[in-house]
C-alpha cells in the first residue's frame, strides 16, 4: 500500500486559510477514526500545527481516489465550501516519504532547521499509534523519519543559529524595543510554544512574566517555573498598563483579544509601544488590532521575513540534508541504489516544499 500525503502549509496558504483547517487537539483521535471509516484509507496520522495541516495515509485504492477522499474529508470536517486550488498539495510515493522526512528534520518549516516540529510530529504519530490508526507502513515510515531527523541534527549544521518560533519572536521584540531589559511579558495560553517564547524573552533581559490560562492551575505552575505570577483567564487585562509584550497561543475557536477589548485599555499606557505576538492557529488576536496607535501585531506568517534571513545562512547545508533524505527514502521504499522505485510515475501534485 502506497503512502500518500494531502495537506496545506505556510508555503501554500496564508494563516487566514490555514486556521480554517486546524484540528483541535482533543478532536484528533476521533477525526482520524472517521477518516479511516471511509474505507479507502487503511492507516492514518493527522498533523495539525500553526504552520501546517497534513493527512498522512496508506491506501489500497488507486491514489487518485485516495486523494479525492482525503480532500473531501478535510473540507467536510471543517465545513469549508470556498474554492481551493494550489493551497492544497497531494503527494504520492516517493515524494510523500521524502516530504515526511523533510518535515521531521525541520527542512519544510518556516524557520529552516527548527526543532519544534519534530516534537509535534512525534505527538501526532503517538496519538495515532495509541488509538491503533497506524500499521506496518506508517509505523516504519515515521520511525525512519525520526531517525533521519536525528542524523541531520548530528551530522549537519542546518540547525545553527535561531531555529524556532520562540527565537525568531525574540529577534522581532528586540527590533521593536531595541533592548528587552525591564520589559514585562504576558503569556495567554500556557502551551509549549508560548512557554519557550517566554523563556527566550527572559533569557534576553525581559523583567517578568504574567501567565493567563483557562486552566488556572496550569497558569500557576508555569508562572512558578518562570518566576512570574498567574492571573485568571478572564482577568488578563489586569496590570495591562505595565505589559509590553503579549504572547498569545490558546486553542480558542474565536478571537481572544479584539480591537474593542484593547482600545479602551490603551489610554492606561500613554504612548508606550505594545507588541502582540499571535502564534495561535486559529488566530487569537483580531487583525484590526494592528490599526491601533502604538500597537504592533505579528502572527505566525509575519515571522516569515525574519526566518528568511536565517534561511540564507543555511542553504549550503540544505543540499547535504536533501542527499541524506533521498538515501533514506530509497532504502525505506526498497531501492537502496538510487531514486525510489517508480519515481516519476507516482503522483506529486501541488508540492508545498
């Protein structure tokens, strides 16, 4: 059974489209089950992050029929009825396997070589494995992907320099404020990425952290780790006059911060700048907030410009990484001497990488 991939990412679709297809973490297991119930999909893993939504699957059906079913599932699950073209890509072997390896190694990420995606991919795979949605083909492919990521991390310099959303956010903050000494940071949503971003800001001189989360116990635990303080989710505006940077990364299906909520609070700040970093998908912060005076709003797509600077520093290493990926993909697909068997004859539509 061939491995196929259908998805959309920051390469092919803006955040305004990607957020429409994001899967809530608690819904992934049930969504994967329903995908397999279609009858055309034998094994499946769903990856949903701020930069991509991808369906990895094996099928005994003709690949074109499998892609049609995967697309139907993705659109129907999210009640999406608007026209879509190149936003969605469809990959058959060997491109599907090579793409999986690139994703695991951070080579398809917004920040070339970043490491957070590997953890997210492992979580997606572990969830599918736990609920018995994977089998021999995907198990072998994902385990190989994790090994490839490790090999690239240890044998190349692709991850040299800033390699995460957190570190890029710090670079952005330092451009807005020149220096971070004495700045107060608020974290809305106590997830892994927002935690790493807060830690990165503190390491560069930020003064203190305020944490707000729907689970107040989790907010208190993170605040304790960061040496800050926790506030209840509905009281995030407390101490707003002292806040310089807000990092928002919740799983809310609607905007957490809107222009109507923020505008009356700005009078408390005088003309001090306020940096908002929205790393949630769906987005937490209403785009119209950016029109307010002295407010600077950046979402995950806006970080691309800074990421591109790092891309230039790593292009020489990219060729080495791609050779490793092709060799490992060949070995996995049974053609260790060269390009995987059938290369050029399989489907590879609308590649995003």
